[in-house]
C-alpha cells in the first residue's frame, strides 16, 4: 500500500506520461496546473551586482538563445509576470548543489543556497524547453526540489592515446556539466604521450608529447592552457582532477629522459596500444626528484583538492617495489597539500589516511576499503564509455565485453560491489579511453547516450527504473540533436 507521506513522484519515479523528460531525474517533481509562457518581453531577473549570479544569468540567456533563437534580456528588477527569476535562498538542507525550481503561469523562480545549485537548476530549466521550439514557448507548470545522491559525479577523459584540444575539452565540460556531473578527471600522461607542460622537465612535452596512438602529432597543454581549462571548468562547477599515471604507463617520460631509466637508456617513443610494459625506476632517487617537481608544478596550477597518481597495470614493477613506490608517491602528493587518488590496485600497498581508490576491475578495492579508503566506482563493464555497444559498433574496445545503453544504466551502484556499503562510495566516474577515438565526433558517439544515464545514476535517488528512463531518453534524443551531439541511436530505445 502506498504511504501517505509519499508524493506521486515517489511512487512513480518518472514513469507517468506527464512527468517531464529530465535527465538526471530530480529528487522530487510535482507537476502542477497550467503553463508558463515565455514572451518576447520576458526577462531574466537577478541581482546583477552579484558577479556569480550575473554570470549565471548570462549563461542562461546564452543557452536559451541557442535553444530558442530569442535573446532574453537581463534586468535587476525584482518581480513581474512571465519572467525568470534567479536568486539565492538560505535552505541549508539543499546543500552546495541543491536547488528549487518553481514554474507557474506567473513565472519561473529558481533558488538555491549556492551558485552550483543555481547552475544545476538552470540545466533542469533548459531541458524543459520544448525541442525544437515550434512557435510560442510554453513550459508545463511544475515544482521541483532537487539534491544529488552522490558527491562525486565524474567523467574521465584520456587525452593521451589521442590528444584533444582545449576547445574539445571545453565542449566535453559543457556536455558533462549539463548532466550535472561535477568532476573531470584528465588522464594527462601515459606510454603514448605526456600532455602537461612541466617547466623544470621541458623535454616531457617537447619530445614526449609529440606522439599519439597510430602515429599522429600528439600535443600538450601549456600550463597557461591548463589554467584556462581549470577556469572554464570552474565556471561550469566542474573540478579538474589531473592524473599523472605512475609507476607504469610511463614510456613517454622514460623516452624523454634517459636518466629516469634503471639502465640509463631511453626507450623509443610508443604509438601502439599495449599496456603494462613500462615502469619508473623505483630504486633511483632521481625518480622522486622528478615526481616531486612534476607534482609541485601541477599542484600549483590545480585549485582542486585531488591529484590522481594512477597506479594501474604496473605489470613491469616488482610487487615490493610497487608498494614502496605507492607509499612515497602519496607522500609527495600530500606534501603539496593535495589528496591522492589512485586506481584501486593501490589498495595492495599501504594507503595514507584520506587516500581515495578508484575501482575499475578486480577486487583490490576491498584492500583499499579495509584500510579506510573511500571508493569511486568506475566498474569497466558498466562505466567504460570506450566499450563497444554491440558487435556492430566499429569504434571502441571490447575487452570487458559489449556494454549496451541498457547495461550501462540498469544497475544499482549502492549494492553492486561485493562488500561495499553505500557509505564507502564517494560516487561514480565514467572514463573514456581514446585508443580508437581520434576525434570529438568519435568520442561523442561512444559517450552518448551512455553518459547521461551514468550521470543519472550518480545524481538521482536510488530506485529509478530502466523502463521509465528509456522513455525519457527517447524524448531526449532531440535535445542531444539540438546540442549537436553525435550520439548512438541505440536499438534499446524507441527514439521519438
Ligand atoms: C585499461 S582502466 C586501462 C587503460 C586502457 C583501458 C582501455 C585502467 C586503469 N587502465 O590503460 O586505456 O583499459 O579500456
């Protein structure tokens, strides 16, 4: 029997036909009577003397123009019908990212205690605009109160196997943050290239950054460009998490500096896709001088609290050396005021308090948990956006099997991992490895539409159903078209 305190939403979780096609679906949605009609005289009202509110109002105006063709002006006035009002509220229970959105015949009111909440409320509002906007725009009246399930809602982009320009990375930030993801983990170094300028070791990028998979030119971000990415991400409430993968996945560094190799011989640059053949030299002190310099320079341009140290697939590092190394690497990161994150293999080594482990495969996350580490979930069979959808997908890899749109959505993160409780889990992250993906179009084809589903698993309350989601996703195809996203029209979904 339904309990009286449940709202219609809590019973139906987005299955009813009159439920809005929102992704991620909000925590509480109450459709009400009537329509909000945007008119040519509608304005966006906010406190324009407040820098952040004014930037958010501008963001809304730009996105509305993109979707409707109309430019709505900004004004400081406090009220008036048919307007969209943005302001802060003092509801601390909405947290840093929650918001309330009320759409009535008289206007739209979006309030949140913090700027991120206003940003997320704007994304929700944008999804309520009919696409394509045929004629006068009217939105169904609704009252939404929304907060995220998990704090960590991430995407990871491998800019090594193929290099992606600053412009590409900004576009990816726009796309992930539209779905309320708040972390972008940049995989900056690997065997095939070193992508971040380190001024004290310039050959890393001058030489080690000039290759990629398949023989292309590669590339790298200057520190200035990296700062530009970080600032752009911050404007979309995304924190950049840079990764320097160690002690394996280091051929580009080893090729750039002979002295980093145990035998003093630099290997050649690498353009293939094998893994596990390279290792830093664990017993040479210069290895730590090098890492100290790298982490110092990286920490100085990274305002976010975390630095990812890799730690995966160190098949060419003897086990004891691996343990010695991971301990030292954590100390270096901490000495620069940052929290280390590593792929869950680091659970095999001693973890310092606060170190975070990112599960992708295997059971090492249990060792990490036993040492008190919080876990980020990136199970490869669910969250790896570089896996093929089915045997007919030409891009992507299939080492973990095929991952259909349904497979990637239809699982419950809180109960999926043996011996993990929901309280052990910081959240979810969806990596995309780019061995087979030279262009942004290719990347989008594999990321969409799986990424919005993973964003929903990370944001929406527990217990959403695939049946309801697939209906919302079907209607959402037009929105992805409007955003210019090259997405896969999965046969799992009856696209409208
Ligand atoms: C495994 S996931 C890797 C990457 C590959 C990826 C391809 C992880 C920590 N390591 O080096 O690019 O598979 O799917």
